[in-house]
């Protein structure tokens, strides 16, 4: 078995970057996935279904069947407002 390969979504900042750095320091090869323009090996907007399918195929091609693990870390940036309704339930709007 060759070098261990891990795919990390959200790999270019925050926790994803911390995971990436730790694993690279430990000898793993990383296939980073992040939004276009962030410098990842695979660029995609994972909120779009067709992009998710494309990313899976690209990772399969890049790892040649030797994918050791996946860290699904991508997040969504948005600002929201919480509203508390008269019946005691709450709603969150983006």
C-alpha cells in the first residue's frame, strides 16, 4: 500500500486547515476540497448537487483507489435571524 490519502472538504481555512496541517505533518497526502479561488486541489461549491458528483469522481481519479479517509468539514457561511413564535416554537431565517 502506498502513501495514505485523505480528502478534506473545507481544507483551506479553520478546522479543515488544522486537520490538513496535522495530517500532512504526519505523512499523509491530502486532497483538499474548497471553494474556487481558495487554492485547494479540488475546487467546488458543495452546495450544488452536480458539483458534489463531480468532486467524488475527481477524488476517485486522484487517489487511484487508495483513499484512506474523508473529513467532511465544509461549512456554510450565512447570517441568520432567530424568531420566537407565539406558540413557543422558533424559526431561523438566512
